[in-house]
């Protein structure tokens, strides 16, 4: 080994910096899975969400927080065209998914929902066996090869396998609420999606089940991109890399109110030093 | 406004910090006066005062623990709680420095005083008093600029510290004066540390206001 000399000192402050830990990986440098530009949504002619522009980054957890009626659920429902099924819903602006217009004429909404899965507030397993709940999607999509292995793999992935491996033929409705929700997450990943949207996935669960879902979200982001709507700000602080705060804006002409994006930044920034006073008031519980 | 009880807890926490600051100011005033007049009784009072500062620091630590556990402060509230906790540690250390000055003053009182050094130390103490006053004021006013001005004030204290050292070197031929002088070097060092702690509180104010922590001076340069 070379002896340290005056020109190559033994103590190199850069090396000490490296030893102390590499700079944190900034998720904003990652590929944008969704590039959303000036997205607005109307229901029956009434504006629900106004002009939202943001990027959702690959293998990151992005949380959407805000008071009731701020448009956060409306927003994530645009990401897999769930608003298509609501009569009178009109979506304007651009949603690019891997650079491709999600609302383009040539895009099949069913394929969109396979690639971009969704988990809802209330666990909604099919009234079928645990096995069939997982196998249903792959079967429908013709992914029939190695189905048993797929079911096991997916249940393991959703941290549910050990709890259900001896009762796969039992009705899924016999599971606890927390287990049902993990089953729904397993069902969503069984069709090999790219993105998982979660709309208040733990708000109906007890704290232990909530913690399991949050642990699962941490695990799943290695392979998937996750967007999560939550009323629980601490949940956003715990699980998300990026956080978007939406609020309600009252229209000056008195014609009603709509949701707007107020601030979108690293979660650490939103919860330690938000840029907008409205965000500060909301996250500190002064408003909303 | 929502969360009335929570806001009250935050207000109480900050009020307690300011009240502790006021006690530290009294301690500094006490040691400066005791130094100038060689008042041993006043030294004892300052030493006794420190228990009050310590008790307040421990109480603040408990209050912060409860606030974090029960209210989960975030954003500006979180920065306030962290800044108060850090600033309280600095106040507690200032209290300890005052105790050391008081004890040294007692210990060296039989050796007689030398006017020039006492004057320098008195000036240092006055500057420290002013710095702590500015630090508390800037914190209350959330004034990052005023907090940054502490760095310049501290340079004057550092300069005075070096001056005391030079003055004491002049006593080399007089054993009594030298013993007394060496104790005064430690006194000067205590004042110098109080100045540093006031700068530290200023840094907490800047963190509270901006959300970013930066040291006003880099000790390695």
C-alpha cells in the first residue's frame, strides 16, 4: 500500500464523506412513469379538479394528501382511466404514460388497467376462494402456465403466504380485513402490473394491519411504481418518497369549489419545510 | 384555529425557553459584577442559580418528549420543537460556564486582582450578555438576519479572549500574579464559550426560519 505523502494526505475529506454515507438518491432524477400536464376533471359539467401538472417517478411511492373534496382520488383515478366508467366525467389535459398518451384513441382501457392496478379503501375480494381471487386475473389474460407457482409467489410477495398457505381453497371473505386488503394487493400484482394505485388502502384497518400494508408498500416499490391516496398524513410521511398536497379552491364567481394541486415535493421537504403556507397549515393540523 | 391545546403546548415550550434565557442573563450579569467587585457571596448566588437552569432544561426535555409522542409535530412546528431543545442545551451550558467563572473568582479572590485583566474580562462578559440578549431576541422575532449578526459579535469576544492571554503572559516574572492570571485565562475561555453558545442559538434561529441548518462559522478553518 502507498504510504501517505504530503501530496496524498492520509485523511481525505471526500473519503470521509463517502464513508459517512452516499448522498440520498433523489427519486426525481428517475424516469417519469407518468407525465401529467394541465389535467382537469369535470363531473356533469362541474369542475372537480383544476389544471394539475406533475410527474410520477419510477419505483417511487408518491402520496396524495389533502382535505375531503380536494380532488386527490379524482386525480389518481385518471391514471388508470377509472373516471371513464363514471357517466358525465370529462378529463382534459395530458396524461403521458411512459411517453404515450393514456387517453389516446388507440389505447385499450382494459390493458391500461392491467398495467396500472388499483387497490381501494374497502377490501373487495371476490366471493371466491383465496386461490381463485389471485388466479382470476391471470386466467382471464391467458397467463395460465404455472398458475400454482404464480399464486404462491404473489401471495409471498404480498406477505400473506404464511397465513393462508393451508387454506387456499377457503372463501376469501373469511379472512380478516387486513388479510383481505393484502389479498387485494396480491390480486393486483398477479397480472404483472407496472403501477399500483392505492386509494386509502389502510383507512379501514387497525394499526397492526396498517403497519403490515405500509411495510408491504416499502417492499413493493422495488418492483412497482406506487401512487397512494391517504387521509393519514403520518402514513404519507412514513411511506412516500414524494408527496403532493391538494386543496380546495372556492371559485370567485360563487359557482362552487374544485380541487387544486398546491405543492408537490419530496416527502421530507413537505413534512419539514413546506414552501406553501397552505401546506404548512394542513400538515400541522391548523386547517382541514 | 384547530389544535388549540397543541398550540398552547408549543407556546408554553417557547415561553419556558425565553424564561430560562432570562435566568442565564441574570447569571452572566451576576458573574460580571462578582468579577469586578470580587464579591464572593454573589459568586455563591450564581452557583445556586444554576440548579434552576438545570431543572428547567430537564423539564423542557420532558415537555419535548411528550409533545413528540402525543402531537407528532411536523414542518415549522417540528423545527420549533427541535430548535428549542437544542437552544436549551446551549443555555444550560452557559449556566455551567457561569458556575465555573463564579468558582474561579472565589478560588482566586485571595490572590488580589489586576485591573487591566479584570477590565478585559468585564468587557468580555458585557459582550456575552449582549450576545445572549440578541440571540433570545432574534429567536423570538424569527429574525435570521439578526441571528447571523451574532457571528460578528462573537469575533469581538474571541479577540478579547486572546487579549487576556497576552496580558497574563506579561505576569511571567511574578508567581502570585501568574497563578491569578492563569485562572483568569480559564475565566476568559468560559466567556468565549458563552459567546459560541449564543452563536449556536443563532444558528438554531436560522434553522427555524429557513429550514436549513448551517454553521455560521466553520471551526475547521
